[in-house]
C-alpha cells in the first residue's frame, strides 16, 4: 500500500524535526570576510556538489531538463522551486545552475539537522532572520551574492511535502527581492515518473525562464506579476508527473 499523508491546509508542516523552533544567534554572520572561513567554503562546495550529484542519481534517478538558459545566465538571479525532497532539495539546485554557486533562503531550523546542519552555512544557506537588525544584514547578503552573479534559491511553498506532485499555493511576498533588485526569475519544477524497476519514482526537474520584473509597474504589482508567472509555469510543468508515490489526503 502507498503511504498516505493527511493535511488540513497547504501550510501544514508534514515533516517536522523534533525541535521545530529555531532562532539565529545574535552574532550570526551572513557574509564572512575571514579568509580561512572562505577557503574552507570554497573547498567544501565542490565536494558538496559532487556528493549531491551522486546522491540524486543513485537515490532519485534525478535529471534536470531545459536548464541551458539558466546555466548561461550571467546576471545574479533567483530560482524558485517546489519543495518535495527533504534532502534532495539541498542538492538539486546546484545540479541545475551549472558552475555558479547557489545561496538558499531557508528556515533557520535547518541548521539543527543532524550532521549536515553544521555545514550548511559553508555551502550557502541564508537563514531567515527573526529581527530587524539581522534582516538588514540578510538583505545586504542577498544583494552582495546577486552582484557576484550567483543564484538565490527560494522554496516559496515553505514546507517540504515529500513526493507531492502538485504545486501548493504561495503568496507574492516571496517575490519581493527580485522585484526590488530587478533580478531575473527562473523556476524549477520537480516531477515524478514510475521507474522501470522498483516502487520509488524517478525525479525529472524542469527549469523555465527568465521571467523579468516589469519596471513599468509599481513594486506591489510587479511582485504579483512575477508570482503569477512563476506559479502558472510551475503548474504547467507539474503535469509531467505521472506517478504518485505518496498519497496526500485532506482531513
């Protein structure tokens, strides 16, 4: 029998850590200037990317399609993705972007993940801050990484729903940064198909874009237009899912 997960709303967190609360230390550093720290980060990132590629291929039979435009993009940009793999979504964007580095906006609770959590700052996590002072540093970090030509990863659905084959509703709040910084938006949609052997599905991710902020609009309308373009494209791509490994049932 297939596993069934029940939910009440699309905002439910169906995969929770034992301690689901987290607050960043007051002295948390979003952009390190220390040469030793940056050297460690530069050495670790290729290993992270290689290990991730091996995991994605062996465990999920993952492939990324239509990402030539993203790989050739020279501007700093945003990549919005549906959130369907607790571990795979750490690695999948790095496979999609090519040679550039990724910086992933994420809940600070991810820093508590056993073993992997302590390495996430070195490989590019940007944990969401909880106060105004840290928010200024957080925004400055995003602006810096964009200016360096890197890719900012956003999971607008917020919570991971393993193997979910639809696109959960998300608000235009997640599109404030590309609207403010006039940065290109790409989407990546994970879809699932049955394997020739075994019960687990294979993962095929489709990249689309760029969607460019409409500078003729006010920021609020610009943000909404980007959100609608991203959501509509991800919904279209989600139709490529042909197999439900996990069943989701509303209470």
